[in-house]
């Protein structure tokens, strides 16, 4: 009995050691102590104990003696590692080196430090930034009739363009010393979210000058002469920039662009200088049709050796004025009917001097590094902001519509089928907004969050697609008949644009997210790769040895942690003492399971993992859901833990946990090595897949928040343009919603009186205005109530009415001709 107890205690101690990630030294001390206790107090035979001590010594001594360990263990493993490790291209290395590791590193490592998350400062705007949102941004929305922009003019009005220039909308990222606003990334994100909630065209027009492009590249890499010339002009809107990267032959594979700059001699300003003969063909370039200065990515070659011995200099970025001979702006694209300025730019035999290279000749060949260093910042802001702003607007508008629209004498928002979609719409909008603010603020903290930006771009735009689908389903016929009364349809048209640009979502999910995460976020993999690549063999072995044994301990720990947390469903994981404690515990459980799954997959598949895109995609999904869940919990804490918002938080977290577990479960069902997959499933899901996801009851609670005014709904709608204005359908519906809430009790009172015979209304009378008159005459309502009911009924009918057209007005050419004639006559 004593032997069994001692052995059980020894094993329990070993489990605890593994769980807490003990060091090699600590394991050695523990092993010696455990064997000593067994030797002194157990009844095991002397031979058995002697063999145990010999085995322990055979393992512990060489592991703890540096020279033996380095020579006979780490050295051979390093040689093997160098042979089998995946090759890394220069572009891949530059992409990895460009980013920083932030909260993504914590959740990747299997044991998130939640104190670190909650210690991140609350994102806030300055007074100047908030004033810009409340003033010029609101005014820009008020000026923009999105129906007219999209379906009549195919452009913003000249007055709107000038307003954007005058008010500095194109200068948000430019430093004040150059005339810019120098806003924080958070403010930049808030502005785009608000504009996107009103008009995709307006938001896209503002986004591009403030995203990856000439202004950002100049500020980071430009020469002083370039900065002093261009940045003040860009800040004032005297120059409109675009950045041209994508070629018809190279989209996602940007490193293969065939556009060239050949170093040669030519004439510039009447003098012979060394420059480049440029040829390019670019497409999908936003603002290209109106840009006055083109940022261009191309491959630079020096065949004559005018600059040195290197012939293939590499990807380079330059600024080229549009008015140069040979530059062709090209024709416009129509991105799914959304007419922001997007199109082609071409150049044939355009000669430019070398000082047009951003940063000068010293930055020749460094274009790819410049782009990837700035890309993580841009991807953290523009597209997540646009998608989140659109989703919040869709949730608010659809919630209002679902309360105003009645079927079977019931507001459709109170029907269970609609509640499911409304719950998903509200929950997604809440977590999209959380990710938007969380990721943008990382930039303000000095991070270059390459992995979080990929998560935000991919999953926020995908959730935006789901939100658009749900809004369309709920609004039904109202949403499919195009006209000035339909905002949902125009938003639905614009959604796929964000899916495809700045790294298409399929590419980002299958190749980029986990691929970057495995290298950047893993605590040991990049260290092992760097050590293996070190040509100083002595230092390489020392660094590799340290990383290798840290990695071994990491794997052992996560295996034990995953099994224990899987058996206990995370109940014993450390977590902040908050009302949402269980969510932190679940995320810790998932993090440990993810860590062991990622490590085993890298070990088993090796370089083949690059081509196992479904494996990478599902690992990336699990990582993303942990990040999104962290953002949701942080948002709720930052807002003071408002109890009214709990349905949003609970729906978002339940779904994040379900999606993370489902991603890992689906991966294990389809694991390339069935034997390994079965073992991992037993480790990660020892009790089986038991994650339920968001319940119908929870969807009901979220839906209830969206269909009537309340503080949680107001927080979700913060900075959405909700003014009741002739161009703003959301604002109009908000007014009708308030009237609906006020009118409902009176309408019910009238209907009840009619049913009971207390109000004599002929049976063939169904319209509310007539019933109102009967009620007024009978003294059942007063004049103020009549005015409310009349206003409510007019608003209700306007909300559910769809547009209709004459045939000739549906033919664009004829319609535009008619408009021109009207203007001429006027």
C-alpha cells in the first residue's frame, strides 16, 4: 500500500512539474529527490531501485553536463535539423522580420498571462480626434448621398472632394510638421469605421491616402527632400496619391511582379543623368484614375553595371508624377458597382531619375522590406475598420427594421427564426468592433502586429460577410430591390471587396496566418531556425542547444496541460476573478491544446506543412478565435463591465470557443497521419467534443437588445452616423423606431377596444389612419397621441416601402441623358 502511495505521489509531482514548465535543472533535482524518497521509504527491491538510479544517472548526467550534451545530443540534432528544416526565401524572411510579437505570442505559447492583457491601457481618443469625428466626419457623412454617388454620378460630388481635402481627411497619418493631423491609429480606425457605416465609396476614398502608400512610405523611408516636397502637398490634398503593386501576372504572389525599371542614362530637365527606363502594367489600383502621384513597386535591374556589380537589384519603390511622358492613368474598374476611384495605371518607356526612388538610391532593392514592414500596420486598420463599421450599422439598422416590420401582427424581430439571425448579427458586430479597436491600438503601442493584422483582416471581413448575409435575410425584399430606400443592398455589394484585397482571404487563411504565427509567435521555433542559419558553428550550437531543450520542456508541459485542462474543462486554470472567469479558463485550455497540436504538426509534417494548407488553415482558425475572444474580454473590461452588454459578450465568447474547438476537432478528423491524429484527439478532447456554442436563449437576448433603444445598443452604435437626415436611412429608421416603441401601447389599446366592441369601427376598415380618427372621435386618444400615431404610421410605411422605376430610368445611359437635359434646362 505504501509503495503504491509513494509511486502515485511521485507521478503526481511529475505531472505538477510538467504543468508548471519546470526547467531541466528543476527536473533533475526532483528526479533525484523522488528516487531518494523511494529508496528510503518504499519496499521496492534493491535491484529495481539500483536499475532506476542507473537509468536516472544515464539520462541526467549527460543532459546536465554542457560539453557532453552539446557534443553528443544537441550537435547531431543540429546537423539533422539543418538538413530537414524548411527553406526560407528572402521575401519570407523579410516578412517575418518585419513584424513584432504582441498578445499573439501569449496565446500561441499555451499559457496566456491574463494580467498582461488586462494591463494594456484602455484605448482612448484625444479631444482633437474626438472633435474631428463629431465635426468634419459627421459633416462628410451629411454631404454624401450614397445612392446618388453609386447609381447616378459614380463619384463623390466635387464639393465633397474639396471638403475632404480642406478638412485634412487625406492627412491623418502625416506628421504635424508637414501639415498633417498625425492622428493615432485608433483615431484613424474610428474615422474609417464611421465613414464605412455610411458609404463604402466615401470610406475607400479616405482610406487609401492614409494606408499603405506614398505618405506612409515617405515618412518611414523617404529622403528629407522627398518628405519636404511631397508630404505638405499630400496633407493639403494638392496631390492625390495611389500605390501600384498588383500586376495582371502577379496578384497574391507580389514578389513575382514583372514590372521593371532598367538603370540607364537619359534626359531629365535638359541634362543627361543616370535614371531608370520604367515599364509597368498595374490593375486594381485605388485612386489611380485621379492620382497625381503614383507610388510604384517594380523590379530594378542594372544590366550595364552603372551602379555597381549587382545586376538584379530587386523590388524597389518609387514615386512618379502622373504628368510624366509615357504614364497612362488607364480606365476605371467598377468593383461590384461600388464606384470609388479604382482602375489601372500603365507606363511605357518612362524615364525617371534615380532620386525618384523612395529613400533614394540607398533604398534601391529594399522595396519588399518597406512594403511588408508597413503592411501589418495598414492591414490592422483599413479593412477591419471598414468591415466593423458596416457591421455595426447593419446591426443597428436591421434591428430597427425588425421591430418596425410586422408580420402575423407581430414584430418580426420577436420571431425565433429572425432572433437567430439577429443574435448572430449583433454578436458578430460586437466582436468585430472589439478586434478593430484592440488591433489598431496595438499600432499605437508601437507594435507592428503582423499576425494580429492578418487575423483582423481575414476574420473581421469574413464576419462582415456573414453580417451582410444576415441583414439581407432579415430585411428580405426590402434589401434586394435597389433604390434610394435600400442601404442594405449597397452594403452587401461592397462586402466582397474587402474579402479579396490586401491579401485575399483564402490566401491569408491557408498560407499566411499560421505560417507567420508558427515562426513569429512560437517561443522557440524562430530561435532554432536562426541558430541553424548561423555560420558561427560554436555560437550556433550554443543557441540551438538552449532553444532545443526549452522547446522539449515546452512540448512536455503543453501535453500534460492539455490533457489535464481537457479532463477538467479548464476549471482549474488560472484566470482573473471577473464575472467572465470561465471564458478566460476556456481560452487557456484551448491555448494549451493549440500549442501541442501546432508543435506536433510542425514535427510530423516538417517542410510539408507549407503544402498542407488545410492543416495550416485550421490551426490559424483556432489561433484567430483565441485572439478575437481576448479582444472581446478586453473590450468588456475597458468599458467598465457593463451588465447590459453581457448578452453580446456571452454570444461572442461562446461562439469563439466553439469555433476554436471545432477547428482543432476538424483538423484531427482529417489529420494526415491517422495514428498521430488519434493520439492528439485523446490528448486534446479526452471527454470528446463537448463545446455547445451560442444557445438559442442567448440569441434571443442579443436580438432583444437590437430591436429597441437601450444603453447596450447605444454603445454598439457609438460613432455610427445616426442623424435623421434625408441621405441617411439609418437615422430615419432610428426615428421611426422610437415612434414605434411609443406608439405600440396606443395601437394595442385601440385594437383591443375594437375586438371587445368598445370602439365601433367597421370590420372592413384595416388602415391605421382611419382607426385613429375613430379613436379620436370616441375620446380614446388625444391630439398629441393622434400626431404620434400619424407620424409613426407614415414612418412605418416609408420603412417597408421599396422603390419602383420606369423602364427608361433603369437604362443608365437614358437616365444620365435625362439628368443632363434637366440640368441644362435649369
